[in-house]
C-alpha cells in the first residue's frame, strides 16, 4: 500500500514541477490547480485500477476519481483560461514580489506528498477484499455522488451570480453560499469522506489511515491554502460587508458554527 502511495506522491510531484514551469510561461499561477486536480485524479485512479482482488471495487473507486477530476479540473481550467489570476495567487505575487516564483515552487512541491497521503484512502478502498456490495459501500457511493453534485451546483450558483452585472462588487450569499462561505470546499471535504466508508474494515487496522484523507483535506482548505488567502483578498476588496457575511455564515461547516452561535446566545 505504502509503495503505491509513494508512487502517487512522486508522480504528482513531477506533474506539479511541470505545472510550475507552465504557469511561469503563461504568467498565471492559477494553472497549478488544474495540473494538481488532473494529476491527482489520474494517478490515484490508475493506482486504484492496479490494486485489490475485486474488479468491481477497483473500477468503482477509479470511476469516482475520474469523474471528480474531470469535473473539477475542467471547471478550474475554464475559470483560469482568459481570466485574471486567482485572487489567492495574485495576493501571493504581491506579498512575495520578486521571490514569488521561488515561494510558489515550494508551495507546489508540497502538493505531491499531499496527494500521496490522499492516496492511502484510495488504495484502502480499492484493495478491500469483500466481494459483496455492503451498506457502507452504498453510503460511500451516495456521499461521493452528493459531494460531486453539490460542488457542481455551488460552482454554477457562483457563475450565475458573477455573470449578472448588477452583482458587481457584491457578495454572493444565495443558495449554498448563504449557509457556507465556501460550499465548494465543504463538498470537496465530503467527497474525500466517501473513501473511508468504502475502505474501512475491522479486518485491517491499516485501513484506519484512510481517515487521513478527509482530515487533511479539511485542515488544508480551512487553515492553509483555501479559506485564509481567499478571505484576506475578500476583506481587502469588500471590507465591512464581508465581515458581516463572516459573522452570519460559517466558513466551511455552517451547522457547527450555527450551533456554537446558539450556545453563546444563551
């Protein structure tokens, strides 16, 4: 299992090196997200197909990864093509100035090992020897479909909002964006929760490591490369209006934030 995950990590690292070279030539760092999504999805899908004794299980795990990476990668590629640089990278470029490319290189190189860690959950799910379709498999499949569908709808809601010229300078707080400031990140975390459901078993204690995937994804999006740089940019451009949005809407997990607010008001 660990050799397979190491292979994913090395493969995605090479993809990200190519991404770094490409973005430097086109002068748009947003392309590194496209490379990471397709690289991680394809490498993990290939690893899943080569692992495990149960053909339908390997196929299911690989298919979900391919659907995920094609959907998300295509969405990001469309957003990056012909558009200004993503606010996260634009701000990074401003902060680091002439050292931006060096800083970005260190950033993209971390993503290879990160994908290797995600691959643990993929390999556990693909290698499960159970021939029968379990209730946990049904739950994992439904959660993955829900996550992909929810993220697609959240992205569509944002596109419609931005396409309306009357919304220029405003904050999208309708649909999923009214209950979470980053519903796309919420559904991304839920997608990676599907793999522990597909792979956990009492017969293999190592399968507990599959829980790392959703935990790492949440921590990364919430406290590292996701929410913080985006919100810094939004605060800089929207000011108090965005602070009010932050006060009434959870960052990723809206229900937990709502419960805390209720407890604090008592």
